[in-house]
């Protein structure tokens, strides 16, 4: 089966047929860096990180472009409020964005273009629209004439005659029609500006993404993505201005949108005031747990944020993580039984043989991460059944099956960005130190120094580490 995805433009699942064989050109609308990223931002960025990772797993070479809108009314207003240069404000929050997305294990894009670094391309695109008769200048502003683009409204499935000016449509007396949107904005006193054929000014929001995506990917690129709130007017306007400027060439071939992150079933957004920043959430939950929370629900489905759903994600993640650690500890102990008994590990071998097929089938079906993660849980479940038997003693066949299961579990989890061995990445010391403490406790119990053994368990519990005594030895996990 080939990769299939839901195309927001056609509103159906379609096979992914790249423009250039095994190369994928993908553009995702990034953030406006005027504040700390919130969890709604993270939901979209993680969704497309998963899509990008899986396409690379399937052998595609992905050119992934994600922009920063680094000049905007929000940036200017926030900088004025704080009494800092607007460039410094944008730089600060771009750095914070990278820090927090790195924590969530988001791979860096191929390129991060900024609006301020592509002013020449933006001006050229606006000029092309003027020449094609789709744009008009009005006292230093330049507007796109919406009614001249016959297919306007196809992406958002809206009838242009039903649209009205209002909250989502910028109102100006200089417009010929309330639906027309700004391509270039004349400079206001004290605001940053660039020279242009229409006088000093700065780009409108929508034209930035068209200019940057066409510059780095060219027309008819494969995938354009973003949050659902961008469908109208942002993405609708991108299509209109881009195709009008390129003589009707298709702008993007597939449109993909993540689902809303909600609080009590209401969209999370800064404008509504019901949002949590990534920084706030990472102070309460480990990055691996937050990543799992954002991954375990299908990217197009709404995801409701609450302490309960985060706690559920924590429990689920810990089951996967503990399963990986259990397998690793048995593997480190090595062969103990003199003769192989392959029938004992047959179920795990079957699970290993089928897990990648199940995982790939799920992800080929519009990147269905819940089904894909279910294949990982099946691997862990079968491994736990094998090692959890009271009379389990590792033999060669069991260790081979466990080794294959462990490697496959880590590899497939990595495809969707879930890290199952984070403790090993903390300078390489956590696992050896825990092994030493467990060995010391075991020796204390063997020597009947039960007070010392209990003290070790209690002190670890105080710092959030729980010991569990099993037939195969003592394991540990964070709580």
C-alpha cells in the first residue's frame, strides 16, 4: 500500500503522488514570534513533524520549509509595550521556540525562512499580481481583488457571495471591496518599513507565505500544511494570490490541516485567553510525556487538554518506556538457560514479525498514529508475557526474540518521535547509577540489613523513583 492522506482541498483521502518521484516538497505555516509558543502551536508542529518523519521512513527525501512571520502588528505592539526593539523581541521568541520544540523532539526543518529576509521576493510577487490585473494600489497600500479570482472559496468551501467583512476580513476605506486583502501595507509613523514601488511599507501577512513557499519549493509543490484556523482566510488567500501570479499554475497539490487543541471542548487560542504555554506544561510533565500526548491522537482529530488527559498520556508512555527497560535489563543479563526452547518465545516472535507491517499499514492510512502506537503496545505486551512468567529463564531463542523486539520498538517509536530511552541520554549516568543502587539494595537484603534496603527504597521514592521487585529481579521507573 502507498501512503494515503486526507486532502483538505478535495475533502477526501488520496494516494500521495509526489511531483518529483521520491522527493517531497512540504511547506508548513510557522509561528509569529511575539510570545511563548502555546500548546495549540505545538499540536500543529508535532503533527507535521510526524508526517515528515514517516515520509522519510518510507524512503522519501523531504524538503521541509517552515516560516517565521517575524514582522507583524502583534510583534510591533508587543515590542512597544515592553519598550524593546521589534527585532530583539522576534529573535528572543524564535530562540525560545527552538528550545521548546527541541525539548518535544521536533526535528529541525530544512529551512526556516523569515518574512524580513524575503522582502525582494514579496515585492516581486505583488508586482506580478499588479501586472496580471489582480492587484491595485491605493494610497501606498496594495490589495488583492478577490472577486477576480473565480475559484476563491474552494479550500474553505465558502460561497464568496456569503462572505462579509468582519473579524476575519480586514476592513479599510481604501478597498474596492470589503473582501479584498492587503498585499502591501503603507508605513505608519514609527513602524518598521521597507522601500517599495508603492512607497515605504511592509508586507501583508498572506503574501509572505506565498513568496517564501514559491521561492524554496516552486509552484505545484506537494504538501502545504498548518492549523485548521488558517484555512480561511490565510490559506484561501495564499491559493488565490499564488495561482493568480503564476498564470493559474496549481499552488499546492495537497492541503493538510491538524485538528484543534481544545480546553473543555473549546478551541485553545491566545485571543480567547484559554491557553497553556509549552513552557508551563513542561514544568509539570516530562517532554517525552507531552510528546506522547500530542502523538497518540490522530493528527486531524480534536485533542482536548486537561490534567486528566495528560495523566493518561503519562501512564501510557510509562508502560511503553518500562517495557523497553524491562527488555533491556533481560538482554543485559544474558543467556542463563543451557538449552534453547523456541516454543516459549513463539508469540513474541510472531508479534515482532507482524509489528512493522501493522505499523506501516496504520501510518500509510493518513498517518494513523493511534493504530501505529497500538502495534508498539502489542510488542511490549508480548514481551511482558514472556518475561513475566514465574519460571522464565532467558535462553538463546528468548534473547533473540527480545533483542529483535527491543530494537524494533525503539526504531518504530522513533519514527513518530517518541523517545523510549530518555534516561540513557542524561549524560549516560542514570541507568548505571540505578543499577548500582539496585545491586546495593539486593546485597543488603541478602545480608539481612533490611533497614538499609528499606531506606534505599524510601529515599528513591522521595525523589520520584519507584522500585518493583519481579521474579526476574528489581526494576525501576519514574513516577
